[in-house]
DNA sequence: TAGATTGTTAATCGATTAACAATC
DNA sequence: TAGATTGTTAATCGATTAACAATC
C-alpha cells in the first residue's frame, strides 16, 4: 500500500503556485480562490484543488485560501525555506548564461562557484562568481557546502563530471547536457533540455494541416 | 475517430533520438537497435519502438534501424530540415545567455535579432547579433522573416510582448517568463521554466525519508 | 439562509510497460 | 535453420477532468 505520494506533475505546478502566491502577497492580496490561482498560472481550478489536496487542506469552503499561509506552506513543501548553495560546472555559453541569471538567486539557489577545464577561463569571474579549475571540484564543493550542481558541459563529458560530483558529495544534479546520466540512488537527478522545447515548437509549426492539435505545451 | 496523433511525450523523445542518431552517424555507425538507442538516451527499448511506431516503420526485424535513414526521417518529422529564423525578446541575463548559446544554431534555430526596451542596450551587439528597440519588432521580424520568438522578459511584460509578436506575424513562441500567455489558436506556444527544474530538485532533496521516490525527472 | 468555494470521488483520458507473434 | 529484433497488442499505471456533497 502506497503512501499518497505527491505526483511529479503536481510538484512542478506547486512551484508555479508558490511563485504566483509570492506575487499576490507582494500585492497585498490576502485571500485567493482556486479559480484565481488557476487563471494566474494557466491551469484549471479543479487541477489546483486536486494538487493542493495532495499536500494538505488549508482552504476555507466558500472563501478560498489564505495567501500568506498557503504560500508559506508551499515553500516549506518545496524545500525552499533555506537557501541552496549551488555550483555550475562548465563555463561555456550556457553555463555563463545560467550563472548570470538572477532568477535562481531570487528563489534561493545561490551560485557559489563555476568550474571549467579551460585554463584561460580559470581565475576569472562571471557576475562576481569565481571560475575554478575542475581539479578543485571536491575542495570547493566542501568549502562552499554546495549540495546542488548544474551540469553545462558537452554531452561526452557529462557522465565523468557527474561521477566527480557524486564523489565530492553533491546531493542533487540538474543536467543540461543531452546525455543520460547514471548516479547512485541517493543522488537526485533532474534533466533540463533547452533544445527539446524548441524542437517541439518546430514539430508543431511544421505540422500545418492538423488544426486539432492543442496549441500549448 | 482520431487520426493517430503523435503524443507530446513521444515528440519530445524523438528530439532526443534524432540527436543520438546524429552522433551515431558522425561516428560512422550504420545500424542501431532499439536497445542501443534506448541506452543512448536513457529510456526503455519498448518505449523507443513504441515511439517510432507512431511515425512509421523503418526497422528491419532481427537487424535494427538504418541510422542514416531513420535520422533523416526524424529530422523531417520534427521539421528540422530547414533552418528556423528566430528572435529573442529581452536582452537581460537570460536572453543574453540564450542568444549566446550555440546549441540552438547547431540544430537550425538561427537567432537573427534581439530586442529590448533599455536604450542603453539598443544598438549594441551580443555574440554578433544586434539588439533592437522593441518599437522595431514588427519591422525587423518582417525583414528577418523570423517565425519563432523566444520571450525572456519579466512576467508582467510577457503578455504584451506576446501580443506584439502575434501582430507582427510570429508563428511560434517559446516563453521563459513564468506567466501563462494567451495567443490565438494558430500560434504555437511552448513554455520553458528553468526554475521549475531546480525546485523539483529542491523538493526531492528535502524529502529525505522517502527512499522509494524515483531519482530521475 | 443563500451564495460561494472547497475537498474528494468516480470517470476519463493518456502514457508506459511487458509480452510475443511476425519476420529478417 | 537458429538467433535476433521489430512492430503491435493488451495490461497497467498515472494524470486530468467533471461533478457534487460538504461546509463556510
């Protein structure tokens, strides 16, 4: 008998809800309905209620949800109450881009170090963050207490980097390389693929005829 | 009675298969089995065969698939046989990052222009691509024949930018702003969210106890 | 009370897995 | 032929939708 686990898809949407609530709170709104949340993030109200039912029941029938309370609770569920020290491996175009992206910091993902094999890059700074040699991965991970790593190296280097990260004690990996990674079961792995989204677009644009295709993904 | 549509999830994997095949072809491999493709991209062999069955039957029982043939066919299905002129709206950290990312160009998404409201940025170049004022959106879209746009502006500006893009004749939009967009049915819309992946990681890292949770997403 | 909105159930829909006959 | 691997079917699993009783 399974505990009622929170479905993957639900967790993803909780992230959206929590950001919507952060905004609502900033705007001084104290109560929202599932309908309002739904409109705010682009899903159905039934979906919102179903998702929230996985994590608890804080709504008031006939009234809605307390913004402050729900927001605080979702952040807790998502593990966002304390900052996550994070590193980026690979100071190429993508790695540099992500290192400079403020969105991460705003939600508590603090980029503490960047790594690269290119000696030309090592020692320089990116957006105030130092670039280190890959040799020093273990040392710097320990020093920065980083628990999350973002991999932005070419596909053929990704597994070896992942191995190094695991050895150095990293607990979560977000992989931007288009290559499957094998990690021990205690390490959490997530895959991001920027190209995939564009290729989905491409597919649907070149479909032409099929008007019955939905237009969102 | 529905035509056998290709499921969303399948299209996403076709993108992976096609990149795997591109690599295999480069390495001079002429034949692959569903098992080899599966290992290469990190899914099951049954999944690969099922996915491919949606787009046709080119395998040879007892042998496998012809790399060259299958690769060519997948590119065609995905609409990647001709380049896609693309623009980026928003020259902030993320937009700049994406503009500089070579992965897009390699698969045929050619960034032709970047747009921003900041007069400080307008006129400068990013990775050889000129930054234009948002006022000139329509004009430049026409001049560059761009059909795809990537939105990298703050959430509160995203809908208005989307409206402008639609008016200017853009056919596909990849939205990086954490905000739902409304576009006419003939415009294809895709949503990308860098934070969501990190927050999924965060959730699973702070889960702790639940060891029965899978470790990939 | 009447109106509103939640939380939950059951029905539907879609995606994945496993198994195997077909066939190279 | 024997061995290998596809293409497809049926079974399973998971996610979404719709409807509504509960209740503020």
